[in-house]
C-alpha cells in the first residue's frame, strides 16, 4: 500500500514534476544500486542499470501503475533490468566463446571460395579444350543427368562409344586437375 508521501510523489511525477522525480531519485537510487550489484557483481554496471531504470521511469511516468509501494515497484523494475542484463551477458559470453571459430570458418570459406573459383575456371578451360563430341557427351551425362543410351541416341553413336567418350573426358579432367582434387566426387 502506498503511503501518502509516496502517493503524492507518484502523482506529481505523473504530472511531469521534475522535483518529484529528483526526490524519488535521491531517495531510492543508492538502495537500487546496491540491489542491482547483488545481480551484476559490478558497481559500474549496477549504476548503469539503475540509471536506465530512472530514465524509463521518467519516460513512462504517465503509465505507471504503482499499487504496493514505490520502493517495491522500483526494486521489481530494477530486478527485471538486471535479469535482462544477465541474459544479455550470457549471450555475449557465448558469442565470445564461439567467435574465434566463426572467424576461422569465414576465413576458411573465403579460402575455399577462392580455391573453388580457381578450380572452376581451370575445369571450364580443360573442358573447352576437349573435342566437341567428348565434351558434349560429358556435359550431357554429368550436368544434364542424361543416361548413356539417351546420349548415344542424341549423338547417333553406340552406348559403348559414349562410355569411351565420358571415360576419356574423366581421364583428361582428372589429369589436368590433380593439383586441386584428391578425387572427383561428382564423377
């Protein structure tokens, strides 16, 4: 239950009275900082949190619903801010633990991308130097997913000839790209 003095302060605060705000700040600030320190274990963070509580108090003064006591209200708001701060610290700590791995992954991705770009460029260059019928059989088989018998019909040759052409393309590509790959997973 609000005592008359607190009730008057709250009413004046809701009316925008800066002196009432100042009186509330002076009276409760030290206790709230001590209370916040029990959560944060850090005096600077405790002061920041309580200052934020008072900023919010002023900004939301018109909507305040104080039913018990002003001190209980402020303690509850401070507790909630401290819990939010602790959650944020937990997220920050978790990120700091994984940040080196994220950085390493992004560096590896960059290296992998560069390597992949070089490999793709070399692959295209080698494929374009192959005889047209060999390159086409390889492209139809590996990029278009066509079956050997369908490629044979399209090129008007035997299935065995398509096998030879694709085999020849694989051999030449493996030889030309041996510096990049241990094995071709997609062949």
